[in-house]
C-alpha cells in the first residue's frame, strides 16, 4: 500500500499519516529491466537480504525498488550498486538498471519517470554494463534522442557500413570490449590485422577515424542513434 501511494504521488502529509513515513524522507529509485524474460520472484530474497528497508515489486517485466534515504543519498547508492550485481548473479547478467533520487515522498513519481526514460537510453548503449546508471551519465544519449534531425544524421553515418562485411558488428564489439583491441579480436575470433583492416574500412566508408578520441565519440553516438527511440523534450510539450 505504501509503495502504491508513493508511485501515485499521494501528498506527503497523507503518506506520513497513513504509513508513518517522515515527510522529509527521500527515496532512491531503482528500476531493473531484463533484456530477456526473467522470473523476478527468484530475486525477491536477494532484494530482502541486500536492502531489508526497501519497498519493491515486479510489474510488467520491470522490477521497481524504493529505498528510503536521507538527503545525502551516497550511502544508499552503494547499496543499490551492490544489489544490481547480486541480481545479476541471481537473474543473469542480461539486465539494464537505472536509478534516480526523489528528495521527498511526493517526488517519487517524477523520479520513476526519469529512471524509466533512462532505461530507454541505457538499452541503446553499445557498451552498457551491469550497474545502475543515472540520467546525468546519459546526457549525450538524451540529447540525441530528443533531437530527431541529429539522431537521423548520426544514424546515416553508419549506412555505408552495410556494404562491408561485419563492419557494424565489429564496431559494436569494439565498444562492448571497452575499446580493447585484444579483447575485441578474441570476441570476434579474428586476427589483429583483420581488425585493423576493418577499422580502416570503417574510416574509409564513414569518413570518421575510429583511431581518434573524437572519431570514437562520433561513432559511438551513431551506434546509439540507430537504437534509440525518439524522445520528446518535456519542456517543449504543449500545455
């Protein structure tokens, strides 16, 4: 009941009166979504063991957790990060996780919305890791998603790679391996010279050099753009 009241944005005084919650208490919101199907019931014991004070439920393939915290949410963030790793061991590593902070009980719905939007962005990343991302880490992805013209121009950069064998997959694997070329060759089961050749072809076909920091940034943004939904900036919505 308390969890639902918080998700519904019930006024803080009402929540405090009916559930004994301090109106000044904030909540750290964690959302987890599997890449494939997962039985969240297997994760309930993991959540209870890691965060006994947390409120949580699984709904429509999404695990939502609210952790009461003080104004300084730093200690709670450590617990959240540890929980995500534990959930990965229980449910499998194929999971996306995001977090957002609600400074008051009434701010919980907005924090949940922010975490859900962040989930869409994280799912588009070629180098996503099993950890809870915050929106402030996803500003490039957010900017691309909210500007359809920029998103399309970035996605168009990769169109020529369709004429080269496995070039897009090579680029995706490079990012997934943290730009480590040795790991990339092992993951692709190719020789280092083959990787070098493919990266040269990517440069020739796109005009972007993956051997430079700027080129890597542009190519990563282009990969993200091909996977992102178009998001509307709430500041531009009609009243």
